[in-house]
C-alpha cells in the first residue's frame, strides 16, 4: 500500500461535504479530545471552527511547548540550480520563462555553504530545479559530500527520486526530505503542470513513500496554498502526514505551510488563503500531529511569522535567498519567488529570544546515527 491507495478512500466531493457539514458541537468535541483523530481534524479545519480559533491556538501552544519546549529551529535554503525542464505555471523557474539561469559549480557551492556556515546555521536545505542533465543525483552527491563537514544536518528539496536514488543521497549525508505535492487535486495538478517530468502526479505523490522505504530520517510535505481549495488541501495534507507517521515511524514527519508568492510569469493565486485560515491550519495540524515539525518560511511576512511562533511552529527559515549563489553576492539568476521576511539570521534570533523562546541553530548531529560511537 502507498498513499495513492489511501487517498482513493477519501473522494474529494465526500470530503468537502463532510467538512461543510461540521457543527459547532463537533468542533467542541474535537477541542476536548485527548487525541485528535481524522474526523476531529475535519472539524478543526471547517468553517464551523473559525469562531474557536483562540481556543485552538491556546491548545496548540500548550502541546507545542510540551513536546518541543521553547525551541525554534532555524535553517536556511541554499539553491544549487534554477535550471528546469518543467512547465509549472506558478513557479519562477518555469522552463518557459525567459530568465537568467545558473547551476553552481562545486567551488561555488562550497563558497556559498561557508557563508551560510558563518551565519551560524548548522541545518541547511539544498534546492534545485528539475534538469536531469545539469543537476542529477551524481551532482547532488558531490555537492553533499563537499559541504558535509560544515553542517550537522543536510536536507534536500529537489526532484522526486526512486527508492535507490533516495538511498544514494542518504548514504552521501542527507537526513531530510522536503517535497510539496503542490495540490492534491489530480485534475488541477495536470492543468498546472502541462509538461515535464513533474507532470506525473502519482510519481510525485508516492515519493515520500519511497523516501521512507529508503530510511530517510525526516520527511516533510505540504501543499502550495493558493492553488486548490483550502479545506480539501488542508485535509489531504493532514491525511498524508498522518499516513507517513504511521507507516514510516522511524522517520520524523513534518509539514510546511507555503502560500503562493509573486514570481516570474505573473501567476496569481487561484484561491485566496487568508491569514486566519493559515493560523487555523497550523493549529489544527498541531492537534492532529503533536510530534510533527511544523515549518514556516520567509514567504510570509515578519509580523505573521512573529505571531505564529508561539502557536505551533517549530522550524523557521531565515536569511533566505531563492537564487543560486545569492547568499554571497548579487546574482543575475532569477529567484524562484519573492521573499517577504528579509530579516537577517541574527535579527531573527533576536526576535525569537525577545519572545522568550530559544533559537536553535543545530538541530541534531549525524554522529547519533553512528552505532559505534561510545562503544
């Protein structure tokens, strides 16, 4: 069984009907549940739950502090390439966009990594477009091995791989995967991905399964909010995360909440996801998945990120740049999307401390996976 089999058991129209039929009594029952199940989660993301947002936020805060203490884990993205063969309509890297392209050399990768290391980061996220001839697994492995001495944790957000491909990058030093499904609506997915390898909805949907089978320590998912309708995207994201946590229990599951930002190509959101809906989804996800990492990127404004910090978010990016080589200097290559919160890493750390929280630069150490240590 893969998640494709699970999602087929929850038809889209039935899901929407069930969410819209939620009553205030069902929301109150969900808020009173010691362990939130999938039906409770439906209640918490429903329109009926909006008047209960304050209660949801309070419970989400309480659970987060119990499970994660006062820690906010910091990371930053590092783009290796913006070359891409896909036609994703919402993405600045769309192959049809006439933009400057760049793929970093190993020397440029190490230089960029050292700048990020000097900021204080020990957790880094490597990203590429999907251009097999320029940035394939061989390229990734070489890059990972080149920068591994600088970081205790390396995650990737790249093209979907088969199980052997994930095993290969894990062996090189990767411990985390982030892979957004973008939208869980297969018809909309086909419309938004007119050409390229990414057009294969099912292959992307089952990529976290393959990563779990390969032994990936952390698996992160999310939908790109602003494509499909909010309630169903929120539901299927929660369903997916719950499935992964159950089937790949040796992996830590995390959820991200990216909203569409301006990018080359001028794509406008198909659905507007309000700040209140975003908060509702974060809090509902925390109640469904008490131990999941919840990520919020610099796509969001400084004010919203600051306000969401205490409510369930555990991981935040800082000092982000979505252009290859952009951490070290002004570059000609185009960013994937516009950053909103442009505060420096140290600025973010200061804000976190001011809220009585702790900025954690080093999430964990790969030495913990070495069973010979201490023997």
